[in-house]
């Protein structure tokens, strides 16, 4: 009798102990998760207090060719692997990929640069007329609003004329300096890009070796998780980059056609600006469309209205056809999350931050989901929630 009672007590104690150990393990996982959040908050505070972003920006400018080369190698690595799977040597695969890249760059330059230069010259020639049209438009608007004649129109007209004249003189006198600075910037960026292409070729050829080197540095117990996490990040980012580039091309083509039909000056120039700013979600299309609308109204009200219609049509095509068909739900990010990320990244990094905000947020989401799956924090919280409801 006493033996049975003792065995029963022992069984009850073992079950309770297992339950306690299970809860303790989940609490430890939550502790790890909270520790990661605290480290992120601490890192954010130190970045702000020590002005680390300035040094990071300077370092990034120095190593930008390496960064460009890494991006090229990372983006075209799947294509080289597919060619290798078809028994094409890796060196030949890299050469073929680079022939396509360089050929595409020369083709785009041959087709676009002469047209852009010509349209830029035409725009600069009509720029004084555009400034005058803007000033006349503002004066007419003020006259219509000021029905009681409380504003001195003549004085405002003199001020606007003085500002435009001074601006024109300033541009004329400083034009050589602007051209020298612009040319120097183009040459520096061209050299950085060329050097990045060269570095990218070597990185693409040795990309597998680089991956293996990093893999060997990872602790053995972490390697399986590392492979899964890197696979998820690469898949998400590559799909995003491919989709964005395709959408940009479609926006550029359709916007060029629309602005040309609207009678705009330099339609390719404004269409390219619209396509580039389209990288920024939600805000980008409006940033890119505002200059075209202003210039359109300076030409004529009909042209301005046609430009607005063209931009709206392209945005309808993008939102209802380009994005759903090409991008789909690649990143699966809530719009509020993207907008908050844009505001935060813009605060710290400006326009560049708005460009990289969405892919960075996607990477952070992938990492947090992976950590959650590995630690079981979400399942534990759901279990506690269900237990509270049951009680």
C-alpha cells in the first residue's frame, strides 16, 4: 500500500517537473527575444549619440565599388548556377553574364543618352520662359484670390522679377563651376561603377568560395539555421529587386509615351525621373510627377491637364496591373509598416534611406520570423492566450 502511494507521488512529481522545465525553456526563449530587442534599442541609442551614421556613410563612399561588385555578384549568382548545371564551366558562365551586362549598358546608353542630352538642352533653352510663366501664373493666382486689393501686386511682381533675374545671372556666372562639378561627379561615379564591375566579376567567379568561407566560420550547431535564413533573405530580396526593376522599366516606357502625347518638353527626361522616384513606395510617384505637372502648366493649361491625366493613368496601370502581376505579394508587408519604415529611414538617411527602407524592413521581418520559429515565442504567447481564454 505504501509502495503504491510512493510510486504515485513520484509520478506526480516527475510530471510537474517536466511541466516546469517546459515553461522555463519557453521563458528562456522569451528572455533571448527580449535581449535581442534590448540590443537593438541600445544599438539605436549608440548610433544616435556617437553619430555613427556619419562614419558609416563616409566608409560606404570609400568602399562603394566593393558594394557595387557584391550586389552584381549576388544578383547574378543564380543565373551562373543555372548555367553551371547545364555543364557550362563557371568561368565561361561569368564571361557570358558579363557580356550581357556590358552589352545592355552600351545599348541603353546608345539609345537614351543622346535623347536625354538633346532634351536637356531643349529644356535649358526654354527654362527662362518656364520661370516667367511660373511667375505670371503666381501673379494671376494672387490677383484672383485678392479680391479686395489688399496685396501690392506690383511690388510682388518686382520681387519675383528680381529673384528670377538674380537666379538667371547666378546660374550664368556659376555655370562653368556647375558643369565642372557635374562632370567631376559623373567621372567619379563612372570610375566607381567600372571598378565595381571589375570587382563584381571576381566576386561572381569566387562567390561559392566566399559562401563556403563564411559557412565554415559559422558554429556547426548554427549552420542549418544559417542556411535556411540566408535562403529566405536571398529569395525575398531577389524577387523584390527583379520586380522593382521590371516595374521601373514599364513605368518609364508608358510614362514616356503619355508625356509625349501630352505635348511635354523633354518627355524622356521627366519619364526617367518618374521611373527612378518610383522606387520609393507610395511617396515616389508623387515626387516624380510634381515637376512634370508644373512644367506642363507653364506650357499651357491643356498640356498641364494632359500631363496629370498621363501620370494618373500610369499610376492606375502600376497599381492594378504592374504591381499585382509582377510584384504580387513578394514581401508581404503591411502598408502601415512600409510607411513607418520610410519615415524612420528618411529621418536618418534622407532620400537614400527611403530607397533602401523597404528591402531592409523585409530583411528584418524575415529575421524576426525565423527567430520566432526557432524560439517558439509566438506559439508560447498563443498558448498562454488560449489558456487565459479557457480560464
